[in-house]
């Protein structure tokens, strides 16, 4: 089935209180997708973020980001008043997120909602109790982790008192009692997140739009996952990582990318028949319709960087679980729709793993025009079982990329796409992706909006300026929807 979609982070949705949410504007975006003839809405990971604000470094692989809880929906439920929300400073820049102001305000207003919800008897309601019961296997560890983390001033669990750091039973019991109200507050946040998200997803599904979720292969070291499940990771006796994740030098970063995530103890996972992973992936399909597995090549082999190194240059490859992992997943969960993010340094064995899995791989138009080479990323070389993008969240916008292209690559791209101007080249890249024989084409919303580098989401291996871009509230027009839909019809993707 030929289909198309748009990549649009939740955080970039325009909203009244500083960051995108699951509120009215997200529903309007779904309506736009329907009018534009799209079948997929791809988002970035939804987990709660910490230092650096990266959705790929989350306090939990299961929990949701409370920033995405829509405050206006809470006003409608009587948990908040307009005056209470307007009393806080969430940042006044319509085009960029101020994460510091969001952090300092969001939890305060959500705490007011929590107190009012308790007064209204939320904890005794059947749907709330069902939520707590159904999600007990991750929710209690997460809520306790965040409560204890706050108690110790927000530091990583390695800096907590030894008894709770090592999860001694008496310490767990003591902190559960001592921080009971804070733990309950974090449960409530997750209830609101999941309730609002599932309502939005149902709306999208009724409109014929499927959600493509993004699952990072790794979890953050500073997370409930690592603290609660140390056996899953390569840690020493003191709980420090032996090695951390990253990738070798490539087109994204000349010294490699040092992610810093703990690496998996794959031998232990195999002994458990990948029990934790099965739960993780199964939960993903409660949230999404299609799952994009980030850094898919890490299942064949992964880049091991010695803990403490300042760059990823001195790392080395170690073997991952291989196809046996996916065989177990398919056996326990059945055949599920997956996109394999197979970008980066690929060996023959990685290519074979992707092919054996049967999952569609990724193609990037921005990678195609490299010094007149017959690249695998040139659209005429695509097979059907792949997903083509003009660029991903790690790339510059296509217009920004075009403005920085070497002259010889620019000449090649213009000749290949039969265009003259740079603006025509942007739409030529979009058209090439949509016209290709790839079953699925997904275009970042910034490209349809003809935006430059000011709208870039992420520059890998940098901190401070990423994950901030927000779409203008008037950006999506009927004319643009018609233009996109016409292209979908021409190339058989309706």
C-alpha cells in the first residue's frame, strides 16, 4: 500500500502555554493531515525529559512527558481555572520553547490540578484505579524514582543515599511512606498524559491517520529503568556504567556521537527471553500504530565507548543480539508494523539483519546528492519496502540544507531533479520522495512550510539549542493541504 505522512513533534504544535500539547491544536493538525491526504503522523519519543531536553534521554521508557498534558482540557474538567494557568510564565516566544520556564511552571500548575482532582475523588474512580493497576509494572518504579529524585534535589540516583540508591527493601518502604503524596502526584500526571494521548490517538485513527511512534534503542542512565533494573545493563558493582552508547564519526559528527546511555547486558536479556523488551515493545503498541526503532543497527552490533571518555572516537564495535531478538519478539507479540532506522555506518551484516527482519528500512533524500555518486539514497535505487524522508529530525530542514550544499552537489541535484532555483529544488526533493516506488513517504512539516535552518529540530552532539522549534499557529492553510493532497493523488498515495 502506497501511503504518505508528515513528521511533526508534539512539542512543535502551537499552543497557549509554551509548548505543544494534546489539546485543540493537535486535533486541528489531525484534520489538516486528513485534508492533505496523509495516512501517517510521525512524532518523536514521548517520554519525560531532563537535562538537555532531548526526547531520546528520558527519565522512563514507559512514562509520558507531563509537558504535553493540555492545561485547557484540565480547565474544561474543572481541575484548573483560566486565571490559575495565566498566572504562570511559560515563555512568550511563539516560535521557540523556553524549557527553563516550562520546568519552573508546569509542575506547579499540575500540582494545583492534582489537589483539586483529589478533592473531587479522582483516586476512587474506577478508570483511575484501572489505570494504576494496568500500569503497575512500570508506574510504581517511575513515580517512586521521581519522588525520591525530587527529595534529593534532582540529582542522579548515583548521588542518593546508599540504601535507596541500591533499593534496599527497608529504604523502599520508608520512602514510599515518607513521599506518598509526591508519588501519588506523579501517578496522576501519567493518568492525565495517557488519558489525553489515547483520546487524541483515537481521533486520529477515526480519521484514517495512524501514529508512527519513535522508540530510542537505549534508555537514559538517569532513569527509573536503570535504577529499578540494574541487571539489564552493563554496570559495575557501584552502579556505574562500564561503557556507554554512541556511534563512530560520520556525516553528523566528526568525533562521533557520545550519547552516554548505559549499554545492555544482552546475555542476561537472552536468558529472560527478552522479557523486559517484550513488555517495552508491547506497551509501545498501546501508544502507537507503527513503531520506528531508533538506531536499529545497534541490534546487530553497537558502539562501546569506555565510560568517562569525552568523545566517541575511541569506541569499538561489540556484537548485539542479532535476529534472535526479533524472532522472540515476533513469536511473543505477533507480526507488528516496524520501521527500522538503519542510518549511519552499515556493514553487510547489518544490511542482512534488516532484510531478514522484513522491516522497511529508511531512505533520506538529503543523503543522495554526494559528488555525483550513484548513491543508494537516490530515488531511482529504492525498493518498495522502505520509508523515504527528505530529512529526519537530525537533519537540517531541506531548505537549510540546500543553502549549504557544496556547489558540485548542488549542480548534480538540480540536474537530477530537473529544477533551476533553490526553492524549486526543495519541492523537487519532496516530489522525488513522494514519486518514488517506496511504499511510504514521510516529509517533515518544516519542508512543506518552506522553512530554513531556523526551524531545525536537532543538531546531533550539541546541547542548548535543540528540540525548541514551534510551528506558527497560522502556518497550516487550506491551500497547502490542497497542494499536498494533489501531489499524493498524482503519485498514487491517497
